[in-house]
């Protein structure tokens, strides 16, 4: 064949035409895509079932805890009733018996608070749900300007999912007649950042020991909790500086 000067020539190759092979390749690709989609679906379904089972198990554990605490409180009430009956029979009841009655009453009160707490977690009211700041206790340690703290942050919901967020814990007071706000991470070795990380399903305890600087007189504690995610919430609460003695 004559060649045209200056034009580039390409070598021609004859390839057999196989339409069946193309169809098979297309079917294989469709099969692989289908398997990938099915795997993702069943993997997500299995994860959801596992999380639901964990939540049910946790709720059953809380129900057992409430039942146990209720029974213990009832036994203590019976002991108080017996002691009262004894003191009515003997008007000269000893100081030791009276102290025992007082101690039992305090223990009953603590148990009833625990029962209320657990019941609130499992069956929150319509007006009290979501991220909530619970109880705060500040305890004396016997050491000057050192205190123990215990804070409960909880989630009141009918369907408990893992809640993530952070908490700011500030102590407001005065030093040299000037109002001053101190973040907990400046006072406690147990806290590393101003934003205390939150991650829990039912509740989270934040506890440790803090030391107040010389000359600082605390007046109140200000708390701000924030959740992250699809429906973020912000909750604020203030507590007066009240220390429980040993």
C-alpha cells in the first residue's frame, strides 16, 4: 500500500469479537456491588442489634439495683420501727440507741435518694429529660483548703443513646475584694482541661480533690454542660459553696 509522506502509520491488530465475555464481566461486577451493599447492610444491622441488647441489659441491671435498694430501705425502716417500739417501752432509752436510730434514718434517706436517681434514669418525666446536671457534693478532707468533690451528670431519656459533650466547672469567689473565677483544671490534678469530656449512656461521675489558693474565698460553683451531635443541648446550674464536714 502506498504511504503518504509525512503521515504517521499505525500497525493494525485483529482481535476476536466475544460479546459473551462482556456480558459475563458485567454480571460479575453487578454481583460484587450487590455483595458489598448487602455486607454493609447486614453489618450495620448487626451493630444496631448489639447496641440495643447492651441497652436492654443495662436497664435490667438498673431495675435490679432499684429492687435491691428498695428492699434494703424497707429492712432499715423495720429496724427503726423496732427501736422506736423499744424506746416507748423503756423511757430510759440509752443515748446509743438514739444515735443508732439517727444513723439508720440517714442511711434510709441516702438509699431513697439513690432509688429516686435510678428511677429517674429509667423513667424520666416529660418536663425533665435529656442532658441533666445532677447532684454535687463538696466534702471537707481535714486538710486546710483541700476538698473532695463529686458531681453527677446524667441523661434522662426513654431510649438511652451514648451522649458525648463536655462540661465547664468553675468556682466563683473573691480574693483581695475582687471577684475571681477559677476553672477546676487549675485546682484539681484529676482534671487536665477546662473542657471536661463527657461520654456516657446513663450517667457519669466527675470526682476528685481540689485545693483552693491562699486568700481565695469561694462563694458558689457554676456548671455548664454541653452535648454534641445531631441535637446539641446546653445546661447550666449554680450551687452555693456548701461543704459537708467529716
